[in-house]
């Protein structure tokens, strides 16, 4: 089998080089060429001995990306599956929203990824390859110019359900020989896999966003089914534990605004009681409708009033912008294309949403 160098983080590349009888500093050099300089051609790695370059030619640096010409990239990961990556430029930063799975098995009621079912975990190369390729496409592979300053694992899939590969990719993002991003600028978004949140805190603490979406178990059981396994009391305790290790002193709670479902004043007040002991910020996300979804987006006035209640209690609350082309809202409900393996969607007609251009 051909070895793909994008599959290695710093540690595993060093180990692989050792197996080849090469010195550890060679791994560091190669890592820098691939990730810092964005080089895929081994002949361009001028400080590497020719013999080693020849050996490396048996490997590839590849993740098969097709750019649709916009700042959204549709990545073909083979066998009829495609995942999406979105670049969101803002005044003071550029954020890349990365996918970790083809589909998702957790089946949240409002999520188009979830409704497509689950196919498979992405490999390390496919996860880090989204950053590698986006850097290329955005023209940021040379020098210290940083077009992508922030990364969020908020695309398709549940990153904590693909823990090992997500963490290896996170380690590359943080590695000074690769992307050198600060832990505070790399965010994992989870629907609340409680035991794995603890592992993340121990093995690779980065900023954490938790998809809350409901203030009580009765409602959350319905719209975020993983809540039946890890109810809110356990989730809040896990958030508190995470804060001991987190690079930031708050958890971001994501809260999707669904008209008439979870968006009343009473819901907002119930939330205040729920998060009383967790230092947090809220990010309200206006629901992004997709074909076949039973929900409606809350009105702008309702979102404003909901935010006001949280802010009056002293909680910093932002509302995610929905731009003309919805590229922001697209982050978190990326369409892609997934061949469901769980057969959950069999018999249900949910048209695939195509990548917007
Ligand atoms: N699985 C992880 C990360 C991917 S989803 C998680 O659930 O956190 C990223 C965010 O987008 C989550 O907060 C998710 O609830 C939200 N999201 C999903 N579907 C959405 C939709 N139709 N409109 C707006 N946001 C959505
Ligand atoms: Fe999976 Fe997140 Fe979508 Fe829920 S919201 S189905 S956890 S991707």
C-alpha cells in the first residue's frame, strides 16, 4: 500500500522515519516542507538528501480536492462520497470550517448531514488535507502570510466520533513545524459525547463548542438524540471539567433557533438556570432550512429578544450571520454527498443539496 505522508502527525512521521533508518530531524524537515511551505514535489525539498527524496517518491501527498471556484471546496473522498470545506473570510481573521466524517450517525433532527446517514470516518490525510488544499487554493502557501488564521471542526460529521484521526489532524494544526496555530484558534464542535470530551481535554485541549440547542432533557432528547445517552446534567459536568484544561476560559454553546420549538423567552430563562455553573458564551444559529426539513427559522425579532435575555444575565451572546450566499450558515450543515451505510435513510426521499457556488 502506498504511504500518504499527509496521514502522519509529527510524532508518527518521526516513528515512520525511524523505521526507514532515518534521523528524527529529517521528519521535522519534511513536515515543514509539506505543511509550512505547501510543497508536494519531493525534488523541491532541496535540503533533503537525494537518496531520501528518492525513497519518499514511493509515497504520495494527496487528498483529491476539486475546487468549485468559490471559497467552498467539495472534496471527493472516493466511492461516491464527497465532503465540504468552507472558508469564511472576516475583517480580522479567516476561518476554515473542516469536515471529519462522510455523513454522521448521530441523526440530529435539524441537520442535513445527519439526515444523509453515515458512511465512514475521514482519514487523517483527508482531514488535514482540507487545510493543506485550502491554503493552496487561497494562495497562502509561501511565507508567513496567514490567510487561514482559525480552524473549526464544524463541518460534516462528529469530530469526537472520529477521535484518533481528528486529534492527529489537530496536532498537525498546532505543530510549529506544520501550521503552528494557537490552541485558542482551533475549535472542536461536539454534540456532547461526554467521555470523549474528557479525552480531548487530556490529550489535545483546544477551544470547545458544544451544540446545546435545548434547555431541558425532554426537548433535547428529541432534537439531539445523543442526549438520551448523555443527558444535560452529565454534559454540564463535562463542560466544567473541560474548562480546567481548556485554552480559553469559556465554552461556546451553539444554539440553533427553531421557530416555535426552542426559541421562547421561557426557554431562554431555562437556559440561564442550566448553564449557571459553566463559564460560557452563546452563539445563536438561525436554522438553515434544507429540502424535506420540518423546521422553520425563528424570526429576526425572536432571535434578538432571545439574545437579549441571555445578555441581560451577563452572558456574551452572538448571532451567526446569514449572508447573501449563506456561506456562514452553511458551516455546520454542509451538504456534500454521502452514501448512507446505516440504511437509515432508505425509503426516505431527501434530495441531496448541491454545493452552492
Ligand atoms: N457534529 C458536530 C459538529 C458539526 S455540526 C456538532 O454537532 O456540533 C456544526 C454545527 O452546525 C452544530 O452546532 C450543528 O448543530 C449546526 N447545524 C446543524 N444543522 C444545522 C442547520 N440546518 N442550520 C443551522 N445549523 C445547523
Ligand atoms: Fe452529526 Fe453534528 Fe449533524 Fe448532529 S448536528 S447529526 S452531531 S453533524
